[in-house]
DNA sequence: TTCCATTCCGTAGATCGTACGGTAATGTTT
DNA sequence: AAACATTACCGTACGATCTACGGAATGGAA
C-alpha cells in the first residue's frame, strides 16, 4: 500500500492549498507546471495502475526529463498526496433532498470516482492529504448527517462509518474492472483457470454452508455483480441502522 | 497496492492446499521449508511493513541466500498469497450464540488479526488466494447469516457487505498503530506538525458543518478513537439494518 | 564408487526513486 | 549591449529491488 502524508508538512500543505499564483517573471519559463504533472500522473495511474505511476513514466508523458519533475514537486510521496486530493475534488457534492438522499448521492459520486481512478483504493487513508477535497467531502457529509438530529459525536462517527464502507465497497467494485484491464484477463477467465479447484480440491463436506448457499442459488453470476449487490444491500442496511438510531434521541 | 492471485493458478493452489508431504529422501536436505519462509515473511511484514517484505530481507531472516527462496516458492506474488491465507487461517471461528453474536465474534477476531498483521490492509482482495483461510471465513459467515432466514442471494450479499465493512474498519484501525511504529511519529505529533493548517489555512466560513461539529464536541480526542468509534457504530447500524430486512421475508 | 535428484546461491540485468551538479533560458540591472 | 540574478531543465550515478541463469554442493540410490 502506498502511503501518503509522509512528506514535509508545510511544503505539502502549501502545494495543496495554493491558488494559481502569478509567476515572478524572472528566470527560465517553465515547460511544465505542477497542475500538468498531477494531471499526467493521474492519467498514467488511471491507465496502467498505481505501480506504473513512476517518475520516469510521468515525465515521459509530459515530454520532459525525469529530474525536471523535482523542480515542481518535492518527491513521489507528495505527488501522490496531490493526486489523491485532486481526485477527491472531482466529487460533485451539491446538497439536495433529505440526509439519506444526500448520502446516497455521495455514494454514487464516490462509486463513479473510483471507477475513473481505481488506483485510489491502493492509497492509505490514515494521515490523508489535508486538502480541499477531503474537507469538502467531510463538510458535505457532516452537514447531511446533521439532518438526522443525532448528537455531534454520533453524527461524526456515522460519517466515518459511511466513508469507510463506501470507500471500501466502491474501491472493490472499481478494482474488478481494473484487474481485468491490467492483467489482460477477464474475471471469467480467471475463474476458468481455477476450475480445477472446484473439481479436484474443494470438499463440499468441509464447507457445508458454502455448498448449501451454492445449491440455493446464493452466488451471483459474476464477482463484479456480487460486489455491486453487496454495495447496494450494505449501504441500505447501514443507513437503515443509522436512521433507527435517531428515534432514540 | 500489492496484488495477489497473479501467479500460475495450479502451482499456487497446490501450495495453498498441500498437506505436509513426505520428502523423497533423495537430493540435498533443505535448510528451509515453505512454511518457514511464509512465517519469516509474515514476521518481517508485521515488524517493518509490507514494503520491507523483500526477498532479500526474508532470506536474511532465515540465514539463507536470496535465491534459495525461489526453490520453494515461484515468486513474490505467490509468497504474498500464502501469507494472506496463512493469516486468515489464524481466525478462530467457532459458532456460538445467534447469528448476530457470531458476526460480532468474527468482527472482533478480524480486528485482532489486523492488529497482529497490519500489512493485510495493503493487499488487494479481488482475486484472493483460494485457500483454506478464505473458505473457512466464508463458510462461517454464510452459516451465521443462514440464521437470519434471509433468502440465499441476500444472505450472500449481506456476508460480502459485512466482510467489506469489517475488513476496511479493522484495517484502518490497525493502520493507525502501524503508521506510528513505521514512521516513528505518533499520530499526535503528526497533527502537531500540521497545526499551521488550522491556524493559517482552514477557513471556518468555507466549512461550516465541520466548524459546527467541532464546536459541538463532535470530534474524538484522537484519530484512533474516532476510527474505533466508527467501527462500533457502523457495525451496529449495519447489523440492525440486516436484522430489519428479515422481517420482510 | 558412480550417478543423479534436489537444494543452495553468486552474478548480472532491468527498473525504481532521487542526490548532485552542471547547463540553459529568461528578466533585470548596469 | 553586456553582465547578472534567478529559475527551470536534465544527464549521470548510486543504491534497492525482483528474478533468470547456471554452476556448486549434498547425500541417498544404483
């Protein structure tokens, strides 16, 4: 797992929050800018995965020497921070409807976001980049949950629980598709390659509940469908449970 | 994010499911065994993180040349698969109580597991190693959810939703502690380093809900506490929601 | 004793991030 | 116009890392 939040704090915060500032006019005119570097890095990661997001490849995508990047960004860790916040800023979070509709809107937006940027799943979210994207999301969800009337401590925990579930479920969903493009092998083919498992290794007596569920048609046709199904059902259950808490206060 | 399930299928399945087989007696006597390699790799990752789990370091921990490992394991990807399944096999899943007690038992066990092996968070769970650990977990949860009386398709989706949430929440919890030991910097110090943010950058007017929640005491004292709080509340809400579904069938 | 299946491992090539120091290009000053 | 200050560009090199290759070592079998 890639870790973010490891660079020099002040410098990273400056890069995250700086407005488009005017150049002093002095010195050599830049061929690239920070924004273009982040954009190129995101494009590489979207296309070929986070492992392929190397300084070499980002520089090549910009038609620039590798070491040029270090003029604009302190290092790869900081670049990752900027990529994450740039992605989060893509969320279109406009309040509409009751708190539940707003959370569901957030969930859909996040699902789409991970679909566009499946590499997000591979970045640690402890010690996240303290940028505009993170705070916009947090403010939106806290504002939505305020509509439940829950006390502040519970509302805050509910937001964190929602974020945890939605990020994980959306990430898993997106990762299925990414695994197919990166490996060049469809999930169906991946399972076909492991057909021997069911034929020669799996012991129905050892796993009766799995066998029973199989016989009862409990398994979705594809792994991606199962993930989507779990996302939908899980979010509904989670929000139902949170709604039930409001009647106790 | 590290990816598993990338190696030769038949070979990996053989390694995952092989019983302790007898040696033929011919050839040079081995200094190491597959089991010891996996054990050492897990120990290195526990101690120093997944990034530090290099073939060099694992071999060194065993007092053996790096290339010796490749006699016993096809490559690093397969070793990772074996590590993950070995970890999952540590779960002590004995059915006791009703379905809800069983799921809560699973959640506690998983939380402890991630605490012992925080690197688990960094391994992709799409295309997982099809080993005994995974199937034991799945069978346990499907068996528990059978107690709800939900139809098979919904029970299966509920299991996936629970796994998604519990893995994410437990992983986040464990990652807090790991971040402290790996970086040598406590979470409190990390925030102190970013104090400037609140003093110079954060704009209360731009994020009213965050500011309001702050004033209402909505934030936990520490990030780790917030994560634990979210885990507890989220699991309760999720299970309440699932329980509510059973009354409709 | 000879053979040989099996394990051990040194070397080397490719791919990373990035420290270092030099080069190039512009506006400003003289 | 010439020199300077400032900024951006980037070639080289070093240390990790995974692993392909092939040879050396070992000890039972023939």
